């Protein structure tokens, strides 16, 4: 995911949230949750770099 452009990370978040909120989405839910968490982690790293803050 690190190679993806920022717009990809931004646009992926609401899609993943919609899929996770679907009560009928039972298959691959763990993988989808991991994708959402990874997306947030990478998006946060990009935001920190843009703001000039150090990564933790």
C-alpha cells in the first residue's frame, strides 16, 4: 500500500467502511478489517510527513 498514491488511500477508506458496516458481509471480514487498519496507518504516515512531524 505504500506505493499507492494518496488519493487511493483517501478513496479506499469510505469503501472499506461501507463494506464493514454491511451486516451481511461475513466472508473475508477479517481481511477487510485488516485492509482498513493498514489503510489508516499508511494515511496517517503520509499526513505526518506532510505536516513535518516525526513518525512514531
